[in-house]
């Protein structure tokens, strides 16, 4: 093709310094010549036939671009148009070679490679231009980044802002990506309620792609921060991040990233695995060893969230076995002893989950001297109430072993502390402590030592929730009442006794009557004349009568004991008279 087909420019300035209107005219001229050239090529005809629809599509996109009145003011085009012009000029030069019969310099393979590279570049430009047109950002004059939507912004304004922001992420170079990410982070930090809208309207897949290590470290760090905030904000955002493959990218960042990005990645991983439907993917992405290593070598922040992620997936059988094979138990106990307060709480929860998962894991915990550590930690005044609750659950699960039960039963310090937790712990700690006391074989001396918690056990019996609390309180109280001295102590507690009698009232429907009946029966058993007198004086007789008529379990037996004593008292009084 003759040389006159090469376009001439109106100025000698480099393409980057040309006005947008001039660049568009140059691109249109080159494109027209290139479309004609594709008809006359004599070599690589198949490849040019594939290229022609792309060129036609580009012509249509450029027409749409020129119809947008404010397009010259968009800064993204200052990068896109010069690059597009360069690609088209390269393709035009290649088409000239294919239109002549001369041999190809460097050979056909090299020429074919050059043609494929230019074609790929054209596809990228088409994608970016199409993205700009679809986003609607060319219909508004804007600076590098749109001004942030104010508190009163409507959804349409917010959606436009998000579209503009993600357009700059995908089309612009680093000079556009950094401020776009900064703007995204600012918006998310100011109002995390926007996270679901960002996740829905933005290209989260592209944002996750920025976590790749081929990107500049500063851009990758900003992207990790944005993903971390989105994952921590709400379930919908977490779901979208997971579906876009974000967990795998985050695990790679956690494994090989710098300390700041590892911390952000750990936060996001814990948030994503908090959804039970996502946890299985930890194994699919080979993340078990990554999380354990993060617990060992990461910063305190990384450790805290990595152990949180392990806690989240420890309930899944396959992953639980992989955790055990990777040596998770000693790592978890190390954090339980020496980690931050938050790490200790999550580690304790993890131990509790493992301890409840079967004999295999209970054996692993005991082999690591886990029982002794748990018994020590439960008395640590610096432990939070939630940490104590998890430790109690772990101890309770371990206690199913006869050897563990014997150790626990013989520990006066533990028994006394359980009594204190019943008096002063939260409701869950009270329930677990009461259940432990009921199931352990405690000496009479230790039972007497914790008699002061009996009033609290009576109070637990008044609460219908959580499920099992009334039973735990009653059974623990029954265990303590096998000691005669404790019976007298409870009978002398007027407040506790009145609560017990009130629970027997048939009109009190929230109480399962069999539990207060069991306690009254225990008070009446053996030589307990003083207890009988106090119960009668408190009005227990009439309630037991009604409960016996209602055939409540144990009511007739308790009433019979109470009545026998009443008759004995009457005969004794008559004889004395």
C-alpha cells in the first residue's frame, strides 16, 4: 500500500501532549485507513478477518464517545487515547507488510507474534473504552476523583460515584488507581453501611485481582485494606468476595505479604470463614498450614485473627483433622497462655470445640498438658468472662474421661473457684460450673467449703433460659445437700427458702416443678427436723399437696415425708401434754 496512506499530524507534539479532540481525529483517520487495509491484505488473512470486527466495534465506540458532550474533560482518556493511537498505527504498519509480496523481516513467526500482541492490545483498549462508556462517567465533568457523596446523597448519586471510582481502577494507570483506592477506603471508613452497595455495584473481582503480587506494593496494600473492610462489614459483601475467589488471594497475601498486608488479610479471612458455608474452602486453598504458621510467626494482630479463622473452621471434620495433623494443638495452647486478650478468647473457644469433637482430640489436648493449663487459666483473674466460659466448656468436655474426672474432683482450688463462678460469673459460666459440680465426685469437705453458692444455685433454678439452666442448678444443689451441714445452711437462708417455696407454687408456670420438688425432698431426707419445720412454716405443705394431685414426679414422696414428720410432731406434742 502506498506511503500516502500514513496519516499526518497537524502538530509535531507527542501524542500524550495532544488535545483530546486532536487525538480522536487522528485515531479516526488511522482507523479508517486500517479498515480499508484489512480488505486488501494478502497474508495472514484469517487473523485480519478476526481483527476486522474489533475495528468495526472500535469505530462504533468512538462514535459514542464523541456523542458524550463532556468527554474531552475526562482525565482517563489522556492515557487511553495516546495508547490506542499507538496500537492502531502499529496495526496499520503491519497491514502494509501483509499487503505486499515482500518477505517478512525476522520471519513469519516473529511477524505473527507482533500481530497477536497488537491485536491483544486492541482488545484491551476496546474493553477499557467500553467500560468508560457503560459507566456513564463521560457524561459528567470531573476531576481526578469525584467529590465524596455527602450524608444526604441519594442512591443514584452513590451508585454513580462507585461506578466512576471502579472505572478509574480498571482503565487508568497507577496514577489513577492510587487516588481511586484512597477514595474507596475513605468512603468505607466513613460509612461501612455502604459496603454492600460497593460490593454490589463495584467490580469486586477486579479489586481482588489487585491483590496479586505483580501489582505495585502500595496498590496491593490499599486493595487488601479495601477487601478487608468489605469482608468485615456485612454478610452480602463477604459472600461476593468469596464467590470472586477472594479467599485464595487473601491466603497467599497472608503467607508471603508484608506485615501490614498480612494483618489486613488475616482480618478478612476470619470474617469470610465466619460464614459456615465458606469454611470448607480453607482446605481447598491449602490454607490450614498458612493459618497455623500465621499463629506462630505473625504479629499480635495477625495471630489474633488467624486463630479466629482456625476457630471458625475447627467445627468442620475434614479441616479439623488437617489441623490436628499440622500440629495445631500446641500452637493454640501457646496463644491461650501468652496471646493477647482477644487471641486468648478465640484460642479458648477453639480448644473447647476440639475437646468436644471426640476422644482423639481430647487425648491430644491431655498429651499437651492441656488440662493443667486450663485449670490454671480458669483461676487467672485477667481472663475475660468469655474466655473463662470457653475454658469451662473445654474442661467439661474433657471431664467425660474417668481419669480427668478424678483429677478435677480432687482439686480443692478448682472446686472452690467453680463455687465462686456460680456466685459471680455470667449466666453461661454459672450453668457450666453447676453442671460440672453436679457430675464430679466431690468430697464432703469441699462440698461444705462451697456451701455459700447454694443461694445462687436456687436463683439459677428460677430462670427458664437458657435451656438446661434449671436442671444444672438443681442437680448441683442436690449434690451439695448430701452433706447434712449444707441442708441446715440452706434451711436457715430465709431468702433462698422462700424462693424455693415460690417455685413450688403451681401458678408459677415457668418453673419445671420436678426440680424444686427434688430439692425439697433432699432437704427432708435423713434427720432434718429443723429443715421440716422451716419448710412447713414457709407454706410448702399446700403446694406439695397440689403438686401431688397433679402427679408431678417426686411430689407424693416429698409430701409423705413432710406428712410423716407432721404426725410425729403432733403425737410427740400430745404425749408431752
